[in-house]
C-alpha cells in the first residue's frame, strides 16, 4: 500500500468550512468522524469524496481494510496531522480519521410509490434537538422503518451532533430532508397512506384499531408539538398511554414507544 | 406578602459549592433551576431548604403561588441577583428561580416488600450519560414503574444535567441511588422477583413468555452493557427485536421500548 499524500492546504481550508451549516448547504457535503461512521459510509450507497487519516491511524489494524474499501470506491485518501483533523470537527480529541461525504438526495415521490403493499414512514415536524433527531434516525433504522422525512424547520441532518447520534443509521435508509411537510402528507394521502399524528391525548397506540398497511406517523416539536396546518391532515391522532405522573415523554422515547407498539401489533 | 430578604453572602458561598459533586455528597443537597422543577419539588414529599429568586421574578404571575407554597412548607425564601443565581447553576442564562433541595433516601428493602402483588422495578447498571439517566427517569415515571434503582457506578442523580432531563419526574417515584446492585438483585430474587436483563440477543420482549407479576428489569452501560456479575443473577434475558439494520439502540430508547412492550402485554 502506498503512503497517502499529505492533504493540500487548500483542501484543508475548503473542508474546514464544512463546520458551518451555510457552507455545507452550498457544497452539499458534510464531515463524519471516527472509524464506525467511516465504515458505515463506505459500506453504504452514499458517495464519499475523501478520507483524512492521521499518521498514527496508518498503523492501526483497521486501516488496511478501510484503505482498500476507499480505493475500490475511488475515495481520495489524505494524511493529515491530528491537529489538522481537530480543526475539521467539533470534538476535542481527534479520532484519527475523518470522512468528507457528499449529500445524497432522495425523492419524496419515490417513497410513496414503492411496490410494497406495506410501508411505514416517519415524518418529523420541526424537531429542534440534534440528539433527538439522531436518536430517532437510529431508532427508525432499528425498527426497519421504510423512510424518514424531515420538515424544513427540523434541525439539519448534517449537523455533527446529529450525525454522531445516528451511529451510522443515517446511511441505512432513505431520509428526505427539508421537505414541505404539508405537501408531502397531502401526496401521501392520495397514495393511500393513512396519516397518524402522535400527540398528547391521542388515541392509545395499544388500543388503536387495525394498524394501516401504509402509514405515515408524524412527530412534532419538543415544546410545541405538531403545527396546526400539519395536524389538520392527520386521519387520526395516537399517543402512548400514561400509567404514571410524568407530564410528557421525550420525543425520541415517544417514537420508540410508538414503533414498538406498531411492531408488536403488526409484526 | 413581605419582600424576601437578600441572601447572605455566606449562604451564597455555601450553595455555590453544590455545583461540585463532592460537596453535594457531603451536604446531601442539590440545586434545581426553573419554575417547573421548583413547582414539582414543592408539590412532592422532597424537602426544600431554600428558594432563591431574582427581583424580576418577584413580579411574575407564578410567584405568589410559589411563595405561598414555600411558606406553607417552611422553605426559606431569598432574593438574589440574576448574576448570583447564575453562579449556582451550570446554565448560562438565569431563569430567575433556584431551589436548594435536600436529598431523600429510599430504603431498597422497602421496595421489595410492598404489599402490592404486582411490582415493576427498573435497575440501571453503570449508566454513564446524564441525558440518558434523566430520560430513563422520565420514561419510568410515564409508564408508572414502581421504583428505579441505580448502581454505585451510575452517573449521579443530582448532576444538574440529569435533573434537567428528568423534567421533574425524579420527584414522582422512589429512586434508590448508589446501590450494591448484586446484593439488591439477590434480595429481590428471595422476595419473589424475576430478574430480567435487557441485552442484545436476548429473548424478544414481544414473544417472551408470561410477564411476571413482580419483576426487576436491568439495563446496562451504553458501551459495555451489564456487568457479568450482575448478568449472572438474571433469570432471563430480554431484547427489543431488530427489524432493520441499526447495530444497537440508545439505552433510554431501549427502556422505552421494553416498558411499552411490557405494558402492552400486561396492561
């Protein structure tokens, strides 16, 4: 294996800008950090532009397989110092490997026209907390949700905190970002999807009538819930029944509870 | 209503120390911030030593009810500047109200000898992340879990991040802290409890045989799971079946999924 070339200063300057949302948006690229995320990205159908590794990382056991995989996928491999790698991320200690990944766009229309009779899509309306979005992505992936759609005002998927919290699950399923949720739900209804809105006081997911074969379940903002104009499009409201005294559930926890109940009732 | 007295400098110095875990441990006190947590504490059977409010807070609509409640419970009421309040907490902007609460100890033995035939206790083995612990407390409260027990190496319940994430649920149910988990589980078994360990690859909670009337469900550390010596005491292992590709679930999400499944199967 040849020693990777030193990263040119100009490239480093370019990639450093990806710490800022506005540049991510312009470049349609984002940064991932650490072995696990890089391996997940390389194993997925997402397109990686470059990998940057520290000198120390070159000696690690995991490196040869990653380098082979990167070469097979025509991903540029650069060497950079730990200090340089740290300037590309919001974490304090370099993990020795960073990837530059190109955004992947999914077409919302395709999600609604899948040949499968059964389909479960999760839609998020204005989720604000990066940790919550990441946990929901991971949870949807665990429960084999067919797709996830994110409203325009939901926190950016490519935010480094979101990416870390997804634990690689963002590379496992279609996620449509910055969607006009009202328009999407209206189309979904026309395609035979039932829109279920998760709201406090909704009908218990444990008792709720037959689970529709094709459903979109909507979860709303941590503080304000689902917007009125989105809620209007729901065929029914659902909720996790409360057995104790808590006023509310965290939205990622709520999504997990709903998905468990749906899976339990429609395995 | 009389104007509250200015907080003496010596008191402020004393309370400021509660930002540090070692002083919380010595003083057996902790700090809560914001209207919601203060209201929850005052409505609970936890003992509040003092409330500190900003001058601006005195003019708020919620203040008179809080002051009455505090007076009825013999809680000292002090006025402090926003800057002083900020020195008592790890948040940047003062919410105008802070409470000093005394730790409440629950006896683990009592939890096991409740008269109710049915009892569900959640035990946490070495949970490291404050946000996860807080979310689990809130989730257990929502699902009406009878009690929560925390191993010695679990993150401190009185950590400000944990307290915030509980959203007041920590005041709603018995939580036994810094417990010898092995000893507790051995006692629980003798009292007729079934110990269920949540581990990857455990038996599906959806298919698992009859749900025991008295059970302790154990969740382990985010990275390393349940310690071997604790796992040995389990009668069975349980898991949330995976339908997709994620490698694991966040532990708070996992607790929510298990509690949903248990409630769904034993309402």
